[in-house]
C-alpha cells in the first residue's frame, strides 16, 4: 500500500503561530498608522467626519497586508489563508475591544466587519500567493 501521508513542504504549511505573528505585525502597523492619523487630527484642521472612513480604510489595508504576508509562502489557496487571516484579525480586534469596553454584543456591525475582513484578507491572499 502506498504511503499517502506525504508531508507538506515547509513553505506550504502555515500554523496558527505564523498567522498570529503576521497579524501582530499588521496590528503594529495599524497602531503606528492610527498614531500618525491622530497627530494629523490634533494639529491640522481636519474634519472629524472623516474619522470613521479613515479608520475603515486603515483597517482594510492592514488586513490586506496580513493576507499578503500570510499567503506569501503558499503556492496555492492564498485566498483561503488570507480570508482566515482577515477573520482572525477582526475576531481578535473585536475580543480586545469587548474586553476593554466591557461590552460583548454580536450585531450587524460585527458581522459586516467580519465579512469585510474575510474579503480583504482573501484579496491580500490572492496578491500574496502570486508574489514572486
């Protein structure tokens, strides 16, 4: 009987630790970007009405970066790795926010952000798997 347990190459396997490491790097980039944006809001005449849009854009770009980093080592299925990365990003963001603000409520806002996170991560994963 042939051996069907062929081990994956190191470049094709990506564990939870790798996902979390990549997401942590992207969180650091997000925090730095938010700090720069806060500086801009503090010292320049920028309308506060743009804050939600900028926060969403920064979050989406960070998730895309996470998807790229996660799928870069993969030879296939980058969109799945990216979608998982985006999901973990949003879930950890939501859990940290729930702990800090002592409110845990799964509503349409959370579901919408989870879908946006999955799609953004999948997009980043598609880019990441195709980077040479």
